[in-house]
C-alpha cells in the first residue's frame, strides 16, 4: 500500500491516542463499562469497584458498549473515557430494520434458554451455537420449565443425544420449582454471561432467580404494561451475588444471532469442522463435492441429519 504523508492534525490525533493507553501514567485508570446512556457512560473503576463513575467520552472513539474495558482520566473532577481496550469479542444483533447493532463486549458465556413450552426450535439453537462458536463463547443449553414435562422420556427433545454428544453443557431447570438454579449459579461463576432465547421461555424469570435484586417485569406483567421500563431499559452489566457477571437487556435476551460471513460456516458446527479434515478438497463446502467426509458421516449417522440440514440451510441463506 502506498504510504501517504500525514497531516499535522492526523499526527496529533495519533499522538493523543498513543498517550491515552499509557497505563503507567498515574492520571489514567482502567475500568469496565456497566452501561451506556445517551451521552454518558457508567464505568466501574478496576481499583474501586463500589464507586462507579459517570464518564464523558471522546466522540472519535467509536461505539462504546456494555462490557468494554476502557481507560479514563479525571481532569477537573470530570472523568472522561479516552480509549477502549481491544475487545476479545463483540455481540451484535439485528434490529427490526435489519440494522446491525453492537450490544455487548467481552462476553465469555452464552446461556441459550429453551423450554418445555414453547418447545425447542433446533434450527434457532443451531444458529445460536454457530454465533457462539464464531465468538469463542462457552455455551450452556438451558431447558427451563421441566415441571411441565409429562413424559417419562429422559430426552424428549433430543438435546442430550444431539448436543450432549457434541460436548455442549445441557442443564434442565425449573424456575417455578427451584430445580437446578443453584447449578446454574455455579456455572455462571467466573464468566461474563448473556442469556438469550425466544420470548416466553422464561429468560426474565431466570434472570430474576439468579439476580434477585433486579427489578424486571415477568410474562403477564410486562404484557400489561408494554410502555414500562422493562422494554426501555438499556444493556447493563451486573455482578451476580453467587459470583460471575451478567449482561442483561431485553434487546439481547431475544437477539437474532448475527453470523459472521467472513468465517467459514462449517467452523460454527463443531462436528463438521472436525470431520472436514477428511474431505478430498480443502475448500469443500460439503454439498456435492466428491469424497466428502462430512456427507459420508451424515450417511453413517455419526453426524446428525438435522445438524447437517441446518448447515445447508444457513449456507444457502448466505449465497
Ligand atoms: P421471557 O419472555 O423469556 O422473558 O419469559 P418470562 O420469564 O416472562 O416467562 C414467560 C412465562 O413462563 C411466565 O408466565 C412465567 O411465569 C412462566 N415460567 C417461567 N419459568 C417457568 C417454569 O420454570 N415453569 C413454568 N411452569 N412456568 C415458568
Ligand atoms: Zn466435505
């Protein structure tokens, strides 16, 4: 690429950006973004977590989201964010107009909430899993409302047979009867968690069960008061009383996963990614190519047909 001479203004901008990440500088501090409201960002200082700060920010920094690690300085008692530290991931969702919105950064675990009623949609589950693999997130597949199970079948939705065998963690819970909520709390420890899933599976109830101090509307209540704060609240990072962190927002709770089209889709399917090493062609898409190890594995049943079909459906959607 041809090098261009920098204008004085550009040089100054680069110099100030470099100064901003000088953590040796005693006037610079690090913190975590708890929430972003319009023109102000609430930051939890790393060295003083109880005294959160309302910070201004430089407009040239780009979008600051909940979970970001930032550097800030305090001048004339006014704290201001001067840089965002590199993110290891960024959770995005599509809004109702198809626009991609950044919602949270530096997440480590996605809790995919399913329920006995409304029953699991395995295509949506696979989309969440692709998104989680692409963002390098740990996953908990949660099956809520097991109090409603009427069958003696130990695996009525094939979650254990399909996803357990792929080494995904599956946990059956009932918020109503308090079943396995302690196990969920234990699994959240040490992670920055996000809960997601379709409406009605019990995400608000689960959030409330693991974060009792949070005021959120559940089910019927939120339907009765659609204008309430439940629908307008912004993303927020909370510390869970039993350990770990939770980033909560109604917007993320029901997010449509945004898949990264720059990464091969097969990377989002663990068993396809692994099996693809045996395909004749390194760029095999596992559709009609000869000597495809993935299709052979579908034939023998070692790759589940529904998983392969969802892969093909998503691949076709990308073209
Ligand atoms: P969200 O839309 O995913 O946030 O779901 P909500 O938390 O609002 O719950 C939807 C409905 O499911 C409400 O009527 C809850 O009372 C109910 N619900 C939540 N958890 C359970 C559960 O474990 N068992 C049963 N039977 N109902 C539940
Ligand atoms: Zn192949």
